[in-house]
């Protein structure tokens, strides 16, 4: 996602030289337009292009937002499928650019191998997610048990098969193009598939982590566009001449306010704060938790000394305050979404300029391709995933129990004996 304005004073940049052998015309790539249904086109035909684009973008933004809310209602598995579909389309958009730009129409097996490597990557990464959360449930099925036990070995075999297929496809006159596109495919997998895997992890940590990180980017994109559209005058970055400081700053303030209000509302519901995991006691997937994760329970904090001194001057004997730890984390996410997140859009803008294309595709009228909408989401999702690993995630008794239940009976007894002895030594259990 990117920050837009209607800055008419954007300076024109010098054209870069085209590397020899590349077709950067973009004539074979679909580009976004404002064309919609015949009825809507007829209703908007009298409007200036600027306002027509604004209305078309607004309509399809609302469609995407309401669809997003509906999928949130359906739960983690529906969202996981959504991410998979978006990932497939984004991968297709980037691979198509390589296919056209590098004139690879006559390269043997290029598209087939690209999609095969995508399948192998998804099998490994999505399999890791599912086994980590629901391994105990899956291992109870005789057919699925080997896929759980030997998942990583199977994944490696799949990748090796793809590598061998690539080597067999090499043709003498196309060596350079084929290895270039082999690298293109793997960089695309790194950018799209790996980061989609991180976002899926965020979903299962609790819907609030996914919803807030995603909606913060959406909020920033919408408000930056609105501020830039009505007030934008000062160019922000040469890579994207239509981006303005007015849109950037206005979007940041709106995102921070939304982050505080939105996080408070969502924290009231177990549906959002509890991780989705398999419960051995219930024998099913659960999104209930008791007690709640500490980050979503009220905690007491000391006021900064400066604030204490000010309160003391006014005769207020207050030295502590109560709040939810998630508020602090959400402020960090809001700042990242509004300050760092747009650089995902700037990166994508630089990529499109390098290949002289306006959009990654024409999937969404007025917006472009899915990659045009989700460039910042990938960056944000990765940040939240790493943030959770470093500052939030704690040992999970349910996950530990799943691992224990997957041991052989004699190994479970050995674990039980060692755990009992250790707890007795520490005085937690009586002799």
C-alpha cells in the first residue's frame, strides 16, 4: 500500500537507460484503470478524472474492508485461506513481470518450475504452521501421521526434485536467462511466501495481532490518501512524486488515534485475544483462554518521576496507574505502520519504475494488482511476527502438552518422572 495525493507539481525525472536484452515496454502487462461495471461507468462519466478515480477507489476500498470483516468473523482458517489466495495472486503478478520483461516465452518449463517451487515452499511453511498448532490432532490419523512425522524431510525432497527439474531444463542458448529467472523466482518466494507465512503465524497467536497490524496499514493508507488528496502540496520522496508530507503526517496521526481506540475495543473479547490452538482436554480447536494472556490483563505501572512531581505540586498523591500492556505494543505498531510501513510501498514503486510499469496488475479497479495493495502489509506482518517472538511469546503449556502426547508411552512416563523429581526439588510438589 502506498500514500497517495494529487500533487500536480511533482517533478519529472530523467529516464534510466534500459539494460540490453530487456523489454521494459510493459505493453503485455495488464495495468489498472477506472473501468468498472457499465452502470457505474455511466454514472461517473461526467466527473473529472481526478474525482472519478477517488470515487472508484473509495467504492472498492469499502468492498475490501467489509469482505475483510466477514472473513474475520469466519475465523483463523478462513483468514489462512485468504492469505494463501492473496499470496498466489501476488506471486503470479511478480512472476508475470519476469516472464514478460525477460522475454521468457520460449524458455522451457519456466512457469511450471516457478509454480512448482511455490508449491514446495507452501507445503513446507504452511505445513510447519499447521503441525505446530494441530500436530497432536493430525498425528492421530494413520494416514496423516507420516506426513506430520516426516514433514521436513518430505519438504526437502520436494525442493530437491524441483532443483533437479531446473537442471534438466537448462538449454545452452538460454543459460543466463534461465538462471536469472531462477533467482527471480526465489527472491519472489522470499518476499511473498515467507512473509505470508509470518502473517499466518500472527493469526494463530490471537486474531488481535493480525487484525490490528493489518487494519493499521489500511487506516494509514486511507487517511494518508485523504489528507494527500485534499491538502497535499509538498512532495515526500522522488520515487513516488504523488506522495506528500501532508498525507504522510496526516495518516500517521490518524493511525495512532485508531490504534489506541481499536486496541481497547478488541481487548474486551476473548475471540480476538486468545490464540487458536488444539486443546487436548476438549479434543478440539479452541479460541478460549483462562486466564487471559498477561499482555491483555490490567497491570499496574509506576508513573515517571516528572509526572509524580507535577501531581505532588497539585496535591495529588498518585504514583501509579493501571493499563493494558497491549496499549504500549499497539503504539509501537501504529508508529511502524505510519513511519516505516510506507517504505514497503516506496520499495514497490521503485520496482515498478525500474520496469516502467504503473501497476502490478489490474485485479482491483482504481487500485491495481493485489501486490499494489499488500506491499506494506507484508512488511508490517513480518515486523509483528518478529516483535511477538522477541517481546511477547512465552512458553505455552498447551503446546508443551501436545509435544508430550506425541511421545511414546515409555517416553511420556520418563518425562513425568523427571518433571515430578524436578518439581519436588524446587518445593513446588510435596515429597
